[in-house]
C-alpha cells in the first residue's frame, strides 16, 4: 500500500504531538488521589488519549492506570501496547529533557524513543488509515500503560482488575527492529548487608539502568592515595573520577555511562568504579570488606559467572548481570541487581544459585521480583507477517527475528512481540541521557507501522 503522500502531509503534526507528550515529566512519583503513579504519568496518559479523541477515535481511561484507543470493528483484535511513563533523566543533557528541542535534525527529550515517540507514530498511523478509509476486518486497539518502567501495575489493573479481554495478536513498539520474538526472564533482587560503621555509599537510580554516577564518603586522610590512584582507576574502569573535601570527609565520585540493563556491556557502571577504588585503597574498614566482596563476586563481570549464575542457552545466549543502584539506609547497604535470564531457565533457578554463592558471606538475598521469559515461534502468523513487512519496507532481505534481554509489554499477554522502533544503525539511547530521535527516521517508522497495522488487520 502506498502511504507516501499521507505521511508527508502528517509529518509536522506528528512532530508536534511527540513534543507535546515529551513535555510532560512522567517519571513515576508517589501516588495522589486518582493518580496511582503520581501526577506526571496520569497527565501523559490523558494527553495521549486526548490526542486520539481529537482525531476522532474512541478512548477510555481506566482510573489513570491505563487507557485504550479503539479503531474499527471485528471479532478479532490487533493490539498495540506502549507506555507513557519514563525513567529518571540524570544530569548532563544538552537541553531540559522535558522541554524537547530539535538540534541538528535530532529531537532531544526524555521519551522520544522510550516510548512516547513510537507510540505517537502508531497513533498517527491509525489516523492515516482512518482518513484513507481502508477496509479492515479486525479491530485495532492501542493499549497505553502508565508505569511500565517500574512494576507494571498498569497492565495488571487493566487486564486482571478490569478484566479487559486481551487482543488475539499484538506488538509493542518498545525495542528494536527487525523483531524480538523472545525475551529473557527479568530477575531483580537486592544483595543486602548490615553495617555498624558510618558508611555513605550511593549510586544509580533504577534496577534496569547501568549506574552512571556513584559516590562514597571516605576518611580525609585518604586524599593523597585518592589523588595518586585516579588516573589508574580511570583506565581500569572507564569511569571519570572527582573528589572534594566536605565536612571533614573526602567525597569520591565516579562518573560512568548509562545503558539499559539488558545490555550492560553498552554502559560503564559507576558503582563498580567506586568499588574498585575503595578496594584499592585498602581502608581496613567495613566499606573495604564490602568492596572486596563486590569485586570478587561481581566486579567487571557482566554475565554472572563470579556469583554462580553464568547461565546460557543456544536460543537466547548468556545471562546478563547489572548493578543498577546502591544505597545506604537504616543501617544497611543494598545493591539492586537486574539479571536477564536465558529463556530455557526459570528465574527461581538463578535465585537458588545466587543464594548458594552467598552462603558464608556477609550478604544475603532479599526482595526478589521475577518476570519469566517469553517465546513466540518464528513460524507464527504474527512473526511471519511482521517480518515480511519489515523486509518489504526496508529492503533488508537478510533480517531475522531475534531473542534478547529486553523487557517489554510483549510479556503482558500471549502472542505478542516487540516490533521496533530502533532501526539498525540508529543509536539506542533509551534510558540514557541526551535521548534523541533522528527526525529523518520518522518516515521509515511510519511506513513500517502503517504497513504492519494494515496487514495484520485487513
């Protein structure tokens, strides 16, 4: 189907709608009355629904947990799942992440890739299909959640509390092209130890991001050793270090590089940077003991072998291991861990291996949260159709569906896959500072999603 003319006509409106959505700070905060995930996610959800209403679509808001948008009629439904919440931004942006700006053809802002931009493209694709009056045999339903980045209470409320019937086939534009027909298990937990000394150790902000910043307070008399070690630590860890004297203590800071926890090798973990420095300083303190444990059991290893969970399978590859956050609270130090577990293993198997490895150490295992893996066969109608669309539109005849460690809404229901939106060669800046969308990619996104929705629903 030739959609070129309609895509050109719609381009300016699409960019403005992405900006409008990105302008809302929808990082989850404490609940407020009628807003279970805070004001920002509720406002972003309603903004998206309002855009759809202005296009003439039927919408429904389910108590600011989630919403949906319907187009067409039919006994079967094609689902498009996405979300309006975003991860925290961090520092060092070229612009205010919630005041999106176009710089050198790139639209900067938190959520332009994850997931407001792709969802806006899918909405505008529905708008074009509606305007063209193309006959479709199936209903198309966009389902929008408001806390995908944390605990998925949004889709739980929508499917389990409100008992909304799931679509028969679905995709989520919240990963990479060509297509993810399987996703590893997501296993998050904390490694916890009690402390007696006055330790300050903080870093990172979420399980599912590589920590880009961390710091520790050290005795002031370590200043000479710290100054002498910074250059070597930088070479060993890839981090940048700074230190200062504050209230009689030395504050050592490490600056790494954020990345999604599914691909920790793409980032540089600042928590590891601090732990390496503390271990080398050999302070003879509780903090030194903790650093020794960390470097022995975790260190620079991103695949879990050091802590006994070096799992791997042929379909999905190796387990990934990310330390997303460390905090000191109530006489404890907690390291927040994210593992992506190969599809042939259960998260419980990984838990047992970690617990066994912790025996005899000062650390214990707490607060596990598991989302098991998913796998949709390559020869299913859904996978084959979407792969045909991708190949036809892009010309990439050699593309193959993939399995990786991402955690998308594909896990929320049966027969759902992640389909885009990051194109091969397009920088994957989801969960990173200076997240941007190359505007020249919008035409390709629109072509793919228009064709995909049309073929699935016709």
